[in-house]
RNA sequence: GCUCGCGUAGCUCAGUCGGUAGAGCGCAUCCUUGGUAAGGAUGAGGUCACCGGUUCGAAUCCGGUCGUGAGCUCCA
C-alpha cells in the first residue's frame, strides 16, 4: 500500500498501480468529473497514470493553469487530427498549449488562408463528436521512426532524433485511427472538449528556428462550454477596443508616419502624458538621491568599440559621419554615463553614486517587430546607473525594487519578477564576483519578500539581472523595469574610486530602468486604462460646457479658475446643443465635464459630470477645484471610474 | 529580416463583370440658443500608398517598392 497526501494534509492509502482517476472517484464523483490531470509530487500526470510510490497528490481541474495546459494540449491533437483528415499530405511539426489556447505548426501541401479556418473548425467539431480515447503507447526509437516514416512525417522524425539524443523515452498518443508523437499527459478522451474556435493562421519557422523552412501556425482555443468560449471571444473584442494604436489616434496622443517607421510623433495630448510621467519620475528620483545627467545622442565610433557595443550590438545601431570621422547614434546610455564618471576622480565617500538619465536611444529593430509604442526604433529610457562597492549592492537593489514597487502601484499594475543568473559559458569576470553578485540579488529579493522566477543561465554576459514584467490587457507580458549588475563596463572604461585605505578600486555598476521606456509604458497605460487616464495624467482634465451662449462668459471664468489652480481645462465654445457637447467630451474621455447653465452661472456653481459616471450634481466651483487639485497632487488612481 | 493578409477623403468603410469615385462621422459657413451621449441646411476634401506592366481603357488584373496587421526570430 502507498500513502497519498492531499493538499489539505489529508492522507489516503492506495493499492500499488492505483490511478488518480480511481482515487478521485473514491473521494467524490464530482471531483472525478472535474479532474483533468493530476500533480504527483510536482510531476504532471494523466488520470490513468499508475501510482507506485508514496506521494503528494493534487487533482488538476479547469481552474488550474496546469489543468488548462493538459486540456489545450489534447485539443491541439484534435486540431492536428482534423487537419490531417482534411489535408492528408500535411506535415506536422509541434503543437503545444500556450497561455491562452494552443497551436500546431504545420506544413500544408499548399499554404492555407483565413478562409480555411472555418473548415478546420468544423472538422474539429466532427472529430470531437467521436469522443475518442487518447491512449498512450511507449515505443523504442526505431519503432517510432518506422511508425512516422511510414506516414511521411519527416518533421516528427527530427523530433524523435532530438528526444532519443536526450535519452528520453518516446511515446505516442493514439486517438482513433490517428496518432501523434507526444510526451503527454493528456485528457482520457476528447469528450471533455466542448467548444473550439480556430483563431488565426500565421507563419512560423520549423522547430522555431529562423534558419529553417517556414511552416504555418494554426492557433485555436477550446473550452468546456460554449458560454466560456463566448466570454473569451468577447474579451478579445474588448481588448481590441483598448488597442493603444487605435486609442492613440482617436485621442490624438501620437501618430506614426511612412517618413519614419517605428519613430513615434508625439502630439500635444500625448506630450502632456509624457511630461507628467517625467515629472512624477523626477520627483521620486530626486527624493531617492539620484542626480540627473544628459549625454550626447551621437558619439564617436571609438567609444562604441570600447564599450563593446560595436562588437555585440552593431546590427541594431545607426551610424553616421562627421568631418569624415565615424560616429554612431547611441542605442544605450551607459557609455555616456561612464564617460562622465571617468572624467573626474572619485572617493569611496561618494558611493553609491546614482546618475539618472532620460536617455533617448535609437535602435534599428527589424521591420517585422515594430508594433505601435510597444516596439519602436526611438525611445526614451528612464535610465540610471548606480556606481557602488560590492558590499553596497544588496542595499541598492532593495532600494530600486522598492522604487519600482512604489511606481507600479501608483498605476495599479501587477508585475512578475525574474532573476537571471550567470550564463554557462560566455561570461566575463570571476566566478567569485558572480557568486557575490547573485547572492546580493537573491538576498535583496528575500529582504523585500518578493516571489520570483529563476532563469538560470539567462543573465547578460556582463552580469546577473532582475527583470520586471507587467501584464497588459491582452495577456501579453512586457518587460519594463530591469535591474542589471554590470562588471564589464567599469572594466572597459577603467573606472575607479579611491578606497578608505588609499587604494584604487573598481566600482560595480548597476544599470536600471523602471518604466523601461516612456513609449512602451505609455502604450501599456493606455491599454490598462482603456484610454481613461486618471485625472493627473489626462491631457485635458476638465472641459467647461456652457448650456447656451448666454453662459459663455460664466463658463470662461470657471475655466479661468481651473487654469489658475494649475489644472488643464478647456472651454467648449461651439453653439451646439448640450447633449452634443457632452457626447463630444465623453468621446474624448475627458475625466471631468463641467456644465454651466443659467442656474449655475447665477450662484457660482457647476454641474459636475465624471466621465463614464454621468451627472453627479452641482457643486461650488471652489470646492470642485480643490477636489481636482487633491486628485492630481495625490496622483490618485480613482479606481472606481477607471475599472 | 521571413511567411501570409491588408492599403479608397482626417476617421470608419462601400465601390458588382476593368468603363477615370461614394456614404456616415469629422471639418467650414449659415440657421438654430437647445439642461446631461448626435438639431437642420449648404459646402470644401481623394494622383484610389508609390513605381512599372497588361489593356482602347486599371481603384479593380499582373510584377516590384514602401507602409501596416497577425505570427516567427529578437528585444525596453
């Protein structure tokens, strides 16, 4: 007998070879019905996996990420089967589950188009109706090779070789007359998959490698009920409405033009948002002991040789000539900052020295990756470089993490952290320094009590780093903040400080950004708030609407009061009906709409209307002004109106 | 950069079989002075992304270029 331990600590004895499904049935029929797979000592297993040890067990349902993964992975097999029934000559590569659905990379005899998606979807429903069992079968490498060779699946043969090379066991999952190479685990049968939607088809490289031939990636999603699918499709539509590229145009924040692909043009409204963020950032950094610097946009190519960028980053840089000398447009700010640090002697007493720079950088990104403000060729980083001694690293990292947390919480953003450590091979500096640095980062994370994901070997060649990812409304994760330790740059620039004992020492450099770039951050803000920016960030904070031209002067004086209080207020002067003017202001997402009619004008009142909330009643002008000032000064989120 | 799709007025989009362009919104002018999401009239706006080809004739068919979208690869 083996002992299974459940998440709540309860235990149960089972016979050797018992399966999670049998265990679930003993507990309750509803659990057996809801269970999709099980977690056995951290291993993801199917419900018919025989248990041959004492273990902790947890049943995975649709509510668990891992449960969804199994569900969608099985759905991917259904997709593949449907495709093979429609195009027997299609060649399959790989078809995993993703964060939201699943895909399959396929080489079609002739490329398919959007119009084929419905056919695939209908065929999938047909396959699902058969409610076929997914049966696992283990094969040796040669059996597997002849199995897929007989079917002409040459991509699968490559996958088999890769699996065999890793010394892993090879298995196929059969469903009806068809079978796919797969590690599993899977659902017991396809009957639990109730609703499917084939979403898109796009190019993808074989095995995800750019050098390989191009296949087509068919993306789809499935749900246990039609209602859940409908809800998901509704959310996709809602997300599209928030697309910052659309809102950016509608709200006249920024634009892109053929004369500068990837180079954003900031319109007056967008510039206000940008400047407010800068102001917020400056306030916090001044308080946190940073000094601000500015370094040139174009610098001699020799500097970029020295920094290593020419060697490692040339592909992404723009070059030019001045007086027949070679120059480069800066893609990063660190060399400029190091030039300042190196321009004068430093004492240990100055450390940690924190030099911040709103550095505008240009990077030649591949044309295909440009994407609104999320991926541009010119952007401004809220950069800073902290020069310190190795023992100071931990404290400084803690302070940066706290600053990031403060800034993100001001916008109501959730985020995830990742720690990337020393690469296996390509790295500079001694193992000792790396260990010290990684230890400092881990200690800092522990001190702030942050949960983080470890990416072993994912650090830069010059040092380990902590990355912060914000999740946007489409579920995409964007790296914004980053904290990177850098042992390389101080070395290359021969930076030094005089230590207590008079010796010359090399400082450690911490490279960090919090917004990451203003461009991307604003893009995320727009989508996060669906364009309804909090009052402190809104390009126009209030608009005054006279009901008739008779109140134009009274309305103008209300506007003057707001302007005097430092608020961004406009006056509507068009002679339209009030309904029309309100509609226009609502569409511009102006947070405060102030209506002045004969009644209000007489008593020094305004009728207040908050965007999205309708009429809030009348209020004395002075009272409203101080309320708005409070919102702005406190950089209040006003969640009730932005949600 | 690669694959596929798309490109018509400031915006959203029609435009049939190849016969040199249309709507709504917005904008301008005039009328209207209306109390919480669209009052009315008139008018201006387009080298149909660009270059080339086929054709008597191209927004429409073909090729190329540029831009853009979905992905891939890469990243703040």
